[in-house]
C-alpha cells in the first residue's frame, strides 16, 4: 500500500513539472560575468526596453547568475490561429502572417519562391543589410530572417553630445599614434560579426571601441554615439587616429559605419561587405566610401597641440602688469 502511494506521489510530481515547463517555456538567458543589458540586446536582437519590460527591470544593472527572459513563448492557440490565417492579398507589401515586429528588426519567415532580393524589395531595404544582419554567406535562406526596420529620423533631431564638453586627452607623443595603427593592424583578418565584440567576431564600432580602450579612451558602443564624441574635423584635416564615419544605409540619416584613419588616405575598419568580411584597410577615395563619407571626429589631440597651448598660456600677459 505504501509503495502504491509513493508511486502515485512521484507520478503527480513529474506531471506537475511537465505541465509547468509546457506553460512557461520562455526563452531565457543566464547573465555571465561581463554581460550588460546592451550586449544581451545585441546578441538576441531584442531592444533594451523590451528586455527591461519582460523582466520588470527599472535600471540596466545586472547580477552575475541572474536569469533573464529574452522572449515569451507564443501560446499554442495563437500559433494555430496564425497557421490558419488566410494569405495576404497581392497588393499587400508584407505578409503579416509571416512577419513579426520586434524592436529594431522585423522577423520574417521566408515562403516558397522567396529570394533575398525579393525580400529586400518587399521591405524596401538593401540586400546587403539582410546579409549583414543575418550573417548569410550561402544561397540557402534561414528559417527566420531579421529585416532591419526603416528608422525615420527628424532632420531637426540633434545627436546627444556624449563628450559633455570634456577636453581631449593628448597622445603621449607622435609615436603613440603609430603604435595604435600597429595594434589595429594586428586585428587584420578578424571576422566580422554583427553585434560581436571579440576577436572571434566583431562589428565596426566594437572594433574601434576595443582599439581605443587600449589607449585610455572609453568610447560608446555604437557608430552613431561615437560620432557625437570628440571634436568634429574636416576631411582635409584628418590625421592618424581620427575616426571616420559613413552613412551606408540610404534610409537612415546618421552614421552607420566607422573606422580609424591610419594616414595616406587609408582607414582600417571591420568590414561588413559580403566579399570582404572582417578587419580590412580601405581607401577613403574609393567609390563607395567617398560617396558615403559623412564626417570625422578627433578623440585624442596631438602632443604638438598640447605644447602649443601651453606655450600660448605662458606668453599671455599677466593681469598684474
């Protein structure tokens, strides 16, 4: 009798666990050392605000070992409704049964006969954007394609100045600038990965940030934010170490690509070009980069500028004279 009761209790326990797992099969992620909400957002292509809402967070602070809900499971009833929904008409630009809005991207499930070119045309984006966002290298399409949303930015909208009026740190000497170039070239061949931040795969802004971290300059994560740091300079004023920015997406009005100027009209960057993926050196005068060039900033000043400023201050007449 006792054995029967024990067996019954065990069966009830496992049934309870199974039901709970079925009802709460959310996509979760365990926070590791060095993780930030922004890194996790990039990794899973889920906006920071959505992650905060899903997890009831009031700030972006995380604890090691904390479990985050990345995406809530779609109820079975909703899946059945979606599967049985009628196809969109010919005049509809997007098949709503196959696309789902999610932060900066639209999740699109390719249908029979779809090609990358057709999907790009359907959503009015560049084919290269699809290749970059999904790391597609072959002809076979993934089951779900992340389509970048077209972001409309008001011309009157100012990018926040993250430099907060802080003076630029000087190079120790001119040799240090060329040491930066040497370090940057040490990354040559490192693979490109959208949202990546390590030598196993990194994107353009992560590459620039990583190089400048070594030289005691902390830059923000994105190309758009990096464009707002430092001092704006003209193209003919470029010197080794300056950041160069490009608007590579026609429907976005702020910089989407960044590199480091290394002299002689060249710059080094993590290229997302399908045929030249990875850290490369390119010429500013090339057709593509001369056409998409948006501006340049200086995040470290020349030691000559520091010496000149010091000399001028010493030559200033005293108020007591």
